[in-house]
């Protein structure tokens, strides 16, 4: 009886992917204990975040694929309504208007759009698969640019970049012409001065600090400098668990969230980094296997976008901590402290598992 119930419980979970995700969240708890100076409260809070996120992942993994298809338009419309509401009535915190008080809770609608935007775009391409023309790519691009513009205006550049990347991956996987992508890139480079003038002062400072953080070592460049020092000081084998000096002498900022990779690097060194990168590459590789074996156009677009977006999370975070990308506030996936990003990623992996285990998509 127990064995039968257990089999039914794990029926729609991918054991290979679950094993890799389990190792990543265990690493999160391990590193978080050190990064928080041995705070069990912070570790237990993260453990609760993981349980909630994995519970949501299980629910989505058990959801038939036609439910995912049907949820695309309502989820996108709801997200857009909430983003407009944030722009009009949202709470302002630290100079940004990102949160919306709905009475029973305060929500950040931009997190919903990390799932809703690629889902909506995949739904749109699914509907027009047989007659795809350039105008369809243009409409899909508008579906992407509307929420990205609202989120960038909050301002929340990190989330806007992630959503923009997830939508671009759908366009790419849907067969957008290389000529169009090249022309868009050239147009983007040509419009760089205009885009630069539209950035907020702190965003321009972050980009400037990328080239020379020492020009404001105790101000705008402090995060970048301390991150690079922590990553480099780990050496080959690291300083040992709980022995990171940059971490425990309070030089390293945001060490439980955006800069937790610096904590890990300092304590586990290059070898530890290679192991972590191997885990991430394994998850990404498994995602590509699921993408290649997806049975429909919709599921291929969704699986590919989810996998590549996960790669973007990891690349951007590691890049900003290592000093090769501007600091944009992107957490290290499944490692950084926080419930919202953990939940969003888990929902994406739930969709991947549903795509892998539910082979037949019911057309609606």
C-alpha cells in the first residue's frame, strides 16, 4: 500500500532532474549557514522556502499539459493588470515601485511574468504554427516588450533582463531569422546613446563600475571589488567551510542573497566551483534532453525557454559577482536565500517535468 502510494506520488517527477535539484538546494542550506554566521533561523526559513517551492513544483508536474496551455492567456492578462496597478498604486521602497498591496498580502507581479511571458509567447506560436510569418514574430515581440517595459520602469533592471531573455529564447526557438536578429542587434548598438540617457543614475554607475570599480572603491564599486576579492582569495581548494575571511569579517555585502556565490567560492575554491558548475550544467543538459524529446511545438518552446532562462540566472549572477557583468540584483538559482525566486524556478522545473512525463498535449 505504501509503495503504491509512493509510486503515485513520484509518478510525474523526473528522478534524474530531482536528484540534481536536491543537491543544489542542500548546497544552498550548507552555504547559507556559513553566509549568515550560523543563523539557524535563516537556514530554517530557507528550508521552508524550499518545501513550499518543491510542493508547487510537484503540483505543476502533475498538471496535464493542456492545463498549462489553457493557463497562458489568463496568467499573462492577470500579470499585465497587476503591473499596471503597480505603476499606478504600487508601494515605493528604496526608490523603486515594485510591490502591490492587495490587502491580504503584498505581491511582486514581475515575478509572475517570469513564467507568464514565455508561456504566453509559446501559446501564441502554438496557435500560429502552421502559418508563421514575420508579423507573428512582431506580435510576439510586442507581447514581450510590454511587460519588460513596465518592469524596467519600476525600475527593476535585473528582472527585466531575465524576462527579456526568456522571451528572446522563445523567439529564437520558434525560428526567428538570423538576419532579423542581426538587424535588431545592430539597431540596438546604434541606439545605445539613447538607451544610456534613459537609464537611472544608479544604473549608469553600475555599468561604469564594471570597467573600473576602483574609481569609487568605497561606494558604487564596493560590491564588485569585494566579490572579486572573495572569489579570487579562495584559490584552488578554498579556505575551508566557515573559514571565509571576507564573509565572516563582514566585508562581503549581500552575502546570503546576490553575493552568496562569493561566499561559496572563498570557502570551496576553484574545485568547489567546478563541482557547482558541473551540477548546473547537468540540470541544463537534462533540460535540453527534455526539450529535444518534447512531443509538440508548444512544449519544445516552453522547455527550451525554461532551460535557457535557468542558464541565464546562473551566468548573470556568477558574472556580476566575478566582475565581468554589472551588478543587477539577480540571485544565484536555487542557492541564494529567498522564497520568490525559488518558487519561480520550481514552477519552471515543474513544467519541465510535466512536459517530460505527460507526452500527449490535448489541443484546445
